[in-house]
């Protein structure tokens, strides 16, 4: 298993190299910018490339895209400080195999390398947590619902019709109806008329 | 109010003014000038009858009667009327009023005149008027002439006829001393004569004016008008020049200019004799003055011969006035020659008639003769009586002359009044014009004020906008400082603090240390995100907005939906501004709107991109908020929109707020 590591921070680069080697992989090349990384990937076709995102020249995402475009067999793991979903989504779009955060590299890198080496995808658990971070601490029934669904429940409690709800939330009536059936499903309610209203009254929401 | 509207209003006002001015302009009256027909459509007989040369021929009347009777028989009344008109005019001008002709005229008037147009028979009234004039019955004469003044004017002939009727009426009034009416009638005649292309027909009018001025003792003007009358006779073969010359002599007589009177009497008399004209009516008065001149020179024998020569002509003429004039002439001769008249009856019997007809001029002559006679006969009793009567007549003339003087003053006064009236009218017109000018200038002034106001308002608006911009810049700087302060404090309070705490707990246990470090990293992420959207260039507008929407929903528990139909045709710099605008708007909604939900849409059209941020919150007063000092957010939106070539429209009411920004693509 040949691994390429690219990071513009020499300290981080050295640290990562040590870990990867410690995990029993062979570090074929290291470099400190995207352009060099891409050239080396093209030249040596390493099995795995661990890339930082923020690098001079081409960044990690650029390199990922080029690799995807060139249909190279090198699997990319992004090792980054970026915890933004926008970045992650972009990265997934570019066909990366692994996405882990630098601060949790110590705990996740080995597992990630392992999964990717097997041809699986690995996404940092800390990143996944972030997606549900805001309402995961809410432990009542509503915590299962999305914001839209909760807002709809609130408006049902105010005796609003689907049409009124659609108007108030700038949604289409159809969307609201869709949300309603999702809510019924999520709450495990029987499919009967005005069941949501009854449930709302019953639960004094 | 927009400038355009002002301009339109101003234009409307301006046109109104023009209309008013147009209406105030006097319409010029057009006077129709009737042209005298060049050729008289007379047949041979009528042409012959019309020739003055033929009037004194013995067969003149028989030619007329034959022609007239034949035409009547043939039913050609127009021709018959024409012939009779010609003859009646000739007879009138020669003061010849014989019975057979009068009867013919009366018969014609009774039976045939309604078979021809009124104008063709108007000569009947002229002839009858002339007849009564000669008889001294002026009232009757005037009534006949007046009928002819009713002729409707539609051609040269009718116009001339009407003017002629007024002219003759004027002369009649002059004879009976009603100078006022004379003047009025003469002016009317002038009106009509001036509507023709013939100037020479004005001569009779100037002669009338001369007579009127004479009666008013204004001899200078009398002579002036008389000269004009004579001037217009120039070039005429058979003219009224002798009548006007006689009138001139008369003026000299009354003016006391005897030298001129005698000289003119002499020359006129000889000139008349030399001309070979046969017109007793004018010959008698001319001779009267010539004889006066002879008396003055003591040539009684010559006078007697002249009187004898004249007698058959006078008898033949049989004119009342001429008879009387002749009688007075003879009486005067007798007084001079024989110191007394053989028979005063002749004179005395005409007195009541003259008195009745108010023929004061002739009456005075009669009393003067009688007085001279009585003195000559040493009949002092009668002399006294005649003197008293004469004085009475003189008084009546004098008083009449006085009255005339008054009338003259009246006329002058009236003229003056009329002049004043005209001046007043002119003044009024001028005042009107001034008012209009004033009005126009006031309107223009108002228009200018309006324009000035609009400009001022615009300037104020600009000033306000400038102030707002300045305020915005100031606030921008302040905000930047605030931002820096916040970053500094964030870094200081969270990062530094955490690091310090980390340092203290470093030795204790590894797990809590790790947790703290993770916390610091997350803090820094948050600070960084707040400063700038992470990797905006890479992620793009759509994903960044969606991320922001998601984050707002999660963090603020606020319902936001987004519809982004954007294909990326704007530069990243512009995109960032759009992001900032949406960020600002959303932040405002969360802070102030009290809304249930908000909706963001970025829609790309063919040439524009429309960004809309709306909420269903409580709304706010846009203008008021923009003008107060706590509207940095709104100004931020407006200024950023302007910076990327768009304009933010902010509409807000109690049902919510909509911010719309339209950006042109080719930027």
C-alpha cells in the first residue's frame, strides 16, 4: 500500500507521515502543495493520497477533482481542519474516500486508512455529529422532527389549515402535506383524519 | 411631484394664456368696396336720354314719353323704369317739376313700381323729395328721402342711392337750421359713399359740410370743405361746380369778406355765361350776387337789363325758390333805383309760407328788403315793424345759431367724449393686455418657482442621500472597528482563555486537555465562519446560501426556505456581495421582524438576476427607518446592491417585508 501525503504545514506533514508509517503503510511521497501532489499522483499512482484542503497552488479539493476527472485509481483521504458541511459535500461530489478532521486524526486516521484500503468510504464521526448537533440534545418527542416539521406542528397547534401553514412558511401546500405524513410516520401515529391536531391537543404543545 | 408633471402643467397653462391673448386680439373688420360698373347697360334711347347735351333739346320729353309708353305696353317695366329714372334725375338737377311728368311718375308709382325691384323705383322718392325741397317744404322732402335710406345695400347702385338720400337729407336739415341732424345725416352719407370706389361723389358731402360750418360761423372750415367739393368736380364735363361756387360766394358774404365776394361773383357769373349751360335754377342766384356787385359799382342800368333777361327763364322754370329769389332781386333793384317798391305784396305773401317751412334765411332776406323799402319810402312806422320782425327773425336765426353753437359744442363734446371713450377703450385694452401680461408673467413665475422647488427638493433629496451615504461610510468604519473589536475579544476571551486554562490543566489528564483543545478549535472555526464564508470561491453562492439557511434553521430555530435557481454567471466578488446582502437581510428578520418564516430566492433570468428576501413579520416604516441613525443594516443592503449595479427595493407593511434586488448580468 503506497501512500502520498500532502500538507503545507511541515510539522503536520511530518506528524502524519509518522502515524501512517506507524500504522504499517508505506509513505511513497510527501509534498507541501497541491500542484506537486497532483504531479506525484499522476507519476507514481499511489494507492492512497492523504491531502490537506488548504494548500497553495491547487487545494485538496482541486486535486480531488483532477483525480476524479483523470479517472486515476488513487483513493483520496482529505485530512483537514474544515468541519463545514459545504466543504464536505463538495468533497463527496469529487469522489473522495475519506474525510477526517485534523484534530481527531490520532483517533480516526488508522480506522480511516483501514476502511479506505478496503475500498470503503470513511467520514469522520465528529463531522456526522455536527449534522444533528443542534437538536440532538432535545429528548422529547419533537426531537425526531426536522425544523420544518416542528414549525408545522406549532402551526397545527394554532389551528391553522394546511393552506394557511403553506402561506405562513412560504412552502407549497403539497410540501406541507408531505411534511404532515412524515410527521405522522415519525411519531408512529395511526393514519386517521385530523390525527395530528388531536395529537397536538393531547400533548399540549 | 415629478419634474415632468410640472412641465406638462406649465405647458397647459402656457397654451391657455396664448388662447386668452388670441381671443383678446381685435378682429379686423373687412369693408366691402362696391365698384361702379364700367359700362351702363343702356339701350340706344336710354343712352340718348342720359346725355346731358340732349336734355335741352325740344324733343327730349317726347322721345322719353314715346319710349316709356311703348315699354309699359310691352310689359318691359325695367326698361320703362330706367328711362323714367334717367329723365327724373335730369329734371331734378334742372329744378324742373312740371305737372305732366309729375302725373306720369305718380301713375307709375301707383301701378307699375311693384313690378320691378325696389331699387329700380327708388327714383320716385328722390324726385318727390326734390320737388318738395324746391317748394321749401323740407319736412315732406325729408320723409321722402328717408324712404330711400331703407334700401338694403348690396351693390354700387344701392350703396350710392342710400348715401345720396342721406346727403340730400343733410342739405334739407341745413336749410331749416337743424345743423345737428344735418351733420348726422352727412356722416351717414359719408359712410356709404366711402364704401364705393368713387371719390368724386364725395363732393356733395364736402359741400354740405361747408354749409354746416357756415351756419356755425366757422368760415375757415366752411371754405376748406367748399374747396374740397370744388376740387372733386375737376374733370367733370357738366358738374355742380357753379352750385359750389355760389355757396362759396355765400360764405364770403356771411363772413363779411366782400372784396372776395364781389371778385368771385364776377368771375363765376361770367364763367357760367361762357359755359353755355342752361340752368336757370343756378343762374338766378349767381346773377343775384353779380347784380349786387353791379349795385356796389352803381351800374343800375346794366342790372335792370340782366333782370329783364332773366325774367322769361324764371317764369319758364316756375320754381318756388327761384321765383322768390327773383322777386327779392327785383325788389332790391326797385329800392335802390326808385327809393321804394311799387308793390310789396309779392314779398309779403311769401312770408307766411317761409315762416311755416322755417326757411329763415330767405325770410331774413324778405324782411331786409321790406325794411329797406319802408326806409326808402320814409314809412317809419312800417320800417319799425319790419325792423322788429327782422330782428325777431335775426334773433331766431341768432338764437338758432346760438343753438347751433351749442350743438357744435355738443358735437365737439361728443367727439371729445367719443375720443375719451376710445381712449378709455384703448386704456381698457391696454389694461387688459397688462393684466394678461401680468398673469402670464405670474404663471411663468409660478412655473419657475415650481421648477425651482422641484430642483430644490431634488437637491435636498440628493443632500439627504449624500448624508445617508456619509452616515453609512461612517457607520461602516465604526462597524469595521466593532468587528475587529469583536474578533479581538473573541480571540482574547475564548481562545486565550481556553489556552490559559489548557496550560493549567495540561498536567492533570489527557482527556480533558483534548476536549479543551477541541473546544478551542471549534471556537476558532466559528470566528472564522463569522468573518467570511468558508472557501466561498470553491463552494459557490448556492451552496453557501443553502448552508446559511440550514445553519439559521438549526441555530436560530427559525424557518427559512430558499429557492436558488442560479447558474453562476456572476463574478465571485458580486456573489459575495449578494451573500452579504442576504445575510444582512436574514439577520434583520431574525432580530426585528417577529416573523413566522422567511423565504430567500435567487432567480437567474435571461439578462438579470433577481434576489428576493421576504418575511411575514410585523414590517416597518422604510423611509423613517432609512433616515434615522439605527439603520445600518438597511443601508448596508442598499449600498451593497448599488455597488454591484442593482437597486434594492424595500417594501414593508404590517404583513411583512419584501426586499427585491435586480442585478444586470453583464457586469
